[in-house]
C-alpha cells in the first residue's frame, strides 16, 4: 500500500511535539528487501521478518527470531527527534512464544522489561520520557535470554508508539477519526483510490493491493467535504464478477459511504460537519472536574489510588432497581445527537444519521419485544450473572446500567464486550455479536458496541472494578463469561486481554459531554460519582503500567 499524507494539517491531530518523536514504521507495515524500513540497527543476533498472521495493529508485525545469547547483538533500534522539555509516551506491543526471552524497551537508555511468562498473547511495555535537550535519541528493543532458552526463540513486535505510520498521525484525534475498510477482489493490483478535499487536494490514496485481502486504516480528518474516487483498471469493479470486494468509509461505527459494484471508476462524496466531531462524542467535553469531591485523595498512582477512590465512592445510597426508570425518564434523553428528547439507547443510536427507531420515555419501557424497536430496558453493562444475580447494590447501580433496546440487550446477554471478527448478529446501529478478532487475546463470543460508546462503557467497567473492590475478587467463578474477563484479584481485576481492550477504548473515545451530564445526574440519584469520567487520567495512573 502506498498511502499519501500530503496535507499534514488535515491528517495529523497530535500536537507537534508528539509528531517530532514519531518512530519510523513503528507499526511494521513497510518492508524493503525483507527488512522493516526505518529501523537503522538490526544486530546480527536476531533476524527480523514480516508476519501477517500474528499482529496487534495494522496488517503485519515484526517476527523477531533471537538466535544468540550474546545480549549485545540483539538490538533493533533507530533514532528519533525530541524537543527539550516535552514529554512523550513511548510504548511497544510484544508477543512471546516460549517465555525464555525478555524484551527490554530502550528509550535513550534501558527502560522496562516485558513479562516473558505471558506467552501467546500481546502485552504492552510503556515508558514516559521527558526530553532534557532537543536532540536525536535511540529508541528500540533489546532481547535477553533467561533460564530455559534453547538457542532460538520467536518474539513478535508491533505498534511502537508514537509511530509514524500510514493513514494518520499519533496520539488522539481531536476532529474526525475516520476508518477506511477495503476488501479486494481476485485481482487486487487493479484497484486504486484517492480522497480529496474541497480544495481538490489529495489527502490520502492507495494502490498496489494484494488480491482477496482485507485492509483497515484510520484517518484523522478535519471538518470538510470529501470526494472519494475508486478505480479498477480492468473495468469490472471489485464486486462481484471475480471475488466479493467492497469498500467503506465510516465514523464511530456508522458508514459514510460504501460500495464495490461499479465498472472502471466510481466517485462518492461525504461531509464531516463543522462541530469538531460527533455531537456528544469523543471530541466533546474535557472530562475535567473542578469541584472538591476528590480533595481527600492523596495517592497519585497504582492500586493505592484505586483503594482511596473505593473508600470515597463506596457508601452510595441504593435507590432500588425500579428507580432506574425514573432516572432514564429524566437523565437518559437524546439531547446530543438528534436532540429530540427520545431515550438515548446506546445499542440503537446512530450518531451521524437519523435513528431507525426511537423510544418515547416511560411509554416504551419494556415490556415485551419480538425484535428491535419493541421497547427499552435496563442493561447491566457489567452483567448480573458476573456478580451473582439480583444482588444489591450492584443490581441497581446506575453508573453501569444503561437504557438499551430490549431485543439487542437480550442478544448481548452475559457475553463480554470485545471486538468482533465475524458477526452472527448486527443491530441497526452496527453493534455486533460474534466471534472475537484473533488479535484480541480471547477466542470466544463477544459483543461490540459502536465506537461512540466504547469509552463510556470502558469507564463504567473501571468504575465497577473500583466501587466493588472489596467484593470483585470473589466474582470470578460466578459465571463462565465473568471468569473470561475477571482475573480473581481486587487490584488489576481484569484479565489482561480485557484490560488492554478497555484501556484502548478509554483512550480512543475520550470523555464526552453526555458522560459528564450523566455523571452529575448519577450523583444526584445515588450520591456518588464515577471518578474516571471526572479524572480520566486516573485510568492510566492505576492500570497504565
């Protein structure tokens, strides 16, 4: 793929100092003569190859074979530029296959190790670096053999951040984080495309594709009108004569344009509004709390901070399960998207277009249903079966119980939240139930909400881990799906695959105004707050390492 990022102001949403610290080809997507481009040092004790089966991000990873016990010959490294006084968050994802090699992060000196005992799953190693001078620093990994090393071991490495990669910048996107999905037909090399803005400037493009292959890329686009043109040199489109190709641009899980059945060329347009993102979505609201609620918190990081927050929020007033209807009637209304006062249902809300159906408050409470749109009910985003059934106060804690379509709620059931590869059910707003993606670290059935609500739900899960710190360590065996996401502890709480996903959702979908408003209403309802809405930085402070 040959993506072109010609208009940096449109595509790069990170601040300038993050862009300066970019790791070249940190996603290991670009390879030249069998080596990952941009990496200036690959020592003799390792071999590096492209792998398209085991990857964390993008479409490939670096498969590193460590075949020497001489640690001085096991580096992969490059130089990046940093600016004096600026702070950068470096990280890398590592996947061990045997557990007899450690990977050590190198950021201008040796930093943290990977946990070699976590085999056949992805883990993240991070380091916060403040530059003392404007200069080039060395960034990379070194590999260390430990007891049991048999002379050769494979470690997969991916998504070195902040990364200079195809399809957008680093850091969070403050405007529109748009996803481009493409599945090629049997002749992928015939396909090419361009995306231009109202000034007819090309902001992205792609060509030289593999056949019968799926691609996904993220773009951070400013508010503007865009024109997408896709070409097929043979003149038969990408569907459906020779394969079943398709394309789609989407925002927050909702399609902007899509297609695949055309002749030589097809052009479609879409508009990204002038509101700086989706109303009520990731770009809205800072999540910064300025009151006195947290004045007594003295810890700054780790599980001690979590315990102090538990002691702060644990004594809330349980209002009972039926009181949730009154809360929804007054505080779960759509005043952010269509602004029509209907019930804001996280499983049917379409942030960019009109909803397929709407629920009238009170009137449309469940009730019976035979399909979508029948009625709305009370969805325990942390399912009842995970904490043992209709047990109070968990059963009535409004911080994790949302208004949702009754039928979609029943489809979700007690399954974990996750990221879906193949859907067995898709709701009208593109929420999905199906088999988990291979990169998730979990092989069962999962339910995936749309991007607009992923951060909200992640912060609800972090709330549950904190509010019920005294109980949650004993919930692991209440249900098979609870066991899948809970690790049996009262500190980390979540299995690593779930924790990594929740951290990703929390980062990618920041606190919005709808969450801020809901948090204030919950305080009035039951007398406590969700700390991770008020102080989203607490999430990283507690679980980031």
